[in-house]
């Protein structure tokens, strides 16, 4: 459905031929595009290629080309089925999905709260959500080691409420990883969700209520559908980085919370098996691309501009 | 239409508290006299003194700022040109490239980091270029900063009145003159905001630096990570407090710079 382009067009007061536009593009966008292509696109393609190579005795990258790395990821071990890597993939999806769900549950009330503030306070309430997001994630994550540590107020509270055993720290644990994720990614969900709440057409909710819907029904049928596009954008903004998280499970989790990011680090660091590490990274990338594709479909179906 | 009831107030207050708890605890513990963390043992500022006496930490701070300044300078120039070019001129494959620009924004940083690490290693082995260190970190940071600057600049371009540039051309200015004397000054708030965003991203980055650094080029986040792995110490809390302070002040300044000229419809 390409429209025929005129050979010459007036762009902002300048008469430019198609060639002239290309030249100007090269002089302006060209540098940045070349830079990102060389230092990111080429390396990413390199990862795809190396994921089919073999690890040499000293960790070097060797021929022959093989599917062994992907087979290992899928659990084909030397001695039959090896659940280690399928478990890690599954766990990344579960922990990432779980973290997204927790963020969503927390972001809903917060978005309605911010949107319900009087005009002057709205911006402040929103900025207050964003400020922690701009402070270093590493710092916010290790701080939870202090907050969830053995003698901390929270740990004692948990013991007092019977939620934890005496003397047992709340971290490292999957619980601590969820806390870290919520702390890291809540703003990612609040921002798009708040925008959706701002745009809500409340007359639909009122109409539903007038027609006898109870509060749950009003929310489910009159409000939730309107929030959906914002929600999908926010969910992806959380889920995508969450499954690739390396710092949070590393500092707040243990052996039982190893995720894709940690597995990649293991292969590129101590194990020095770059081809296998590349295969894991490639799978991570594929999941991200899938997520983005879904987002494009959803927003295209809605006839709106994508989240980007 | 909607009133904020008491339960919503309570839930929201708890969530705000939750978001700020880690920052507050780091700041508070940086003034705690206890040597190995643990309960409060009185107020002290000696950990800040310890910090200034540590050449290792001062070097890391220096590295972090050199890295952030250098990469931000390069990324701001390239990103501004990119944002300008993408919104002004058409070329074949523009849609594809505009889409590719978002890869650094959406890709998990660890995937980006190992891809770069491997690229540098392979190029080094075959061409002798790119020994891991400050240079490779700068290259990597510029790579993920460019799109963010471009996005900010581009969104400002969209909201700009084309009549201003048209007027410049009608009055006989060349394209270069128009860009330099008309477009760029109008873009300046966005360029500054984009640069500040890029600067903060560089300061905050741990994962990419961690993988693309070399001997002698430790940055503050890398230093914090390796210290935390050995056990949290009060001077690390003091260091973190200073970092938090810098990024919060930076963010507020960046927000204020971007706001006054923004109109309602803009994103």
C-alpha cells in the first residue's frame, strides 16, 4: 500500500529532491544509525551466530556448528533428560510473570490515587513515584538486604505475625526477589496505567451502575476494558526487563532463584562457555521480541500509536 | 467523578513508603556508628571521612564521571542529529531503522552487555582493537544512550511549529544556518533534557559496565556490587547516599528544564 512519493517535496521551506533527502539523512541520522548498528546490531547478530558454535577446551569459540547448545537448554543432557536449564527458563517466566502481576496489583490503586488528586498535587504525586526509579537500582536492591535482614524491623514483624520462623532472615528467598522486583518496576506500570486512568470515560461506569451492575461488575466490564491498552504497555515494560534481571536475583535470591540473566552471567563469567551463554541470551532476546510483537498487534488492533 | 477514599489513601501511602524505604534505610545507615551495620548505635559522619580517604573509591568516582561525561557528549551530538534527521528527512528503510533504534531501550541489559563483550573480544583477537577498559565502556554507554537522546529530541521536533523554519528559509538562510541559528536553539531544552537523561543512565549503569570493563577501570556501581557481595559496610552506604543525592538532584533539574516549555498535548 505504498503511496507514490513525489520526486521533489518541500520540507520545512526547503525544496528537496529524494536524493537530497537521503544525503541529509546520511549527514544527520546516519552517524547514530551507523554507531548503533556497529556496536549493537552486529554484536547481537554475533550472538546468534556464536550460539551455534562449540566451546573449546580453554573456553575458546570453535567450529563445528551445532545445535547442542539449544538442545542443552531444552534439557537434552549427556545422561538423558537434564532439568536444570528448562527449569531456569520456566522459572524466569514464572518469576517475571509473578513480579509483573504483583506490580499490576500495586499499580492499580496507586494510579487511581494519583489520578484522583487535585490538579496541583497530581504532578507531585507522579514525580514522587518516578524519583526512586531514577536512583541506582543496585543501591535500592542491596538496601533490601538490610531491610529484610535477620534483625530488621520487617523480619521481626514477620516473626511476630507468625509469617516467618524466628532467627531466619527473609532473604535470600523468592519472596525477597519479588520485593526487589516490585520496588524496581512499580513505576514502569504506574506511568502507563495512570495515563489510562486519566483518560477514563467515567460516564460508561456510571451507566453500568445505573443499569444495576455492582461495583465488581462495573470495574470488570466498564473500567477494565478501557484500561487494557495502558495495562498491556505497562505489563511489557515490566515483564521484559524482569525476565532478564540479573542484579535482583543475584543479590536477593539464592540458588533457587537463578534466572536467565544469572545463567547468562554464569556462562560468560565463571564457566566461560560463550557459545552456550549466547544461546541463553538469544532465547532471552527472542522472548523480548515476541513480547514487542504482541504489543504491536494489540495497539495496532486498537488503532493507536504503539507504546514507543 | 472520583473521590479518593480513606482505604485508597492508606494503600497508596504504604506503597510510597515501600518505594522510599530502601533509599531511606541506606541514608540512615550511612550515619550509623555501628561498624558492621546492625542496630542503630548513634550518629556519626565518620564513614564519609573514610570514603574520602580511600583512593580506590575516589578513583572509581573519577572513572564514573569521566565515563559519564565522555559518553554523554558523544551520545548527545549523535542522538540530537538522529532525532532531528529521523523527523525531518525520508530515506529508504527509515521505518526499519527507527524501529531498530528502540532495541537498546527494550533489550534486557545483560543481553546487550554480553553481546558487546563478545564483539570486543572477537575484534580484539582478530584486529587488536578494543582492549577492554574505559574505551570499551564509553563505546557501550554511547550505544545505549543515543536512542534515549534521539527519542527526547524527536518528541520535541514533533511539537515544533514548522513555520519558524520556513520563515528562516524564506528570508534566505541556508539549511545549515537554519539548523544552527533557528532549529537548534529551539531544540535546546530537549537536547539538555536528553543529555541529562543520558548522563543519569550512564551513572546508574551497572550491568553493561560490569561486562565491558577491563583492569583498572572500575566504576562506582561495579565497586558497590563487589563490596555488597563481600558484605554491606557503612562506607558503602555513605557512598550510595552521595550517589542517590546526585541522581535525585539531577532528575529534578532535568524535569524542571523540560517542563515549562511543554504544552499539554505533548508526550
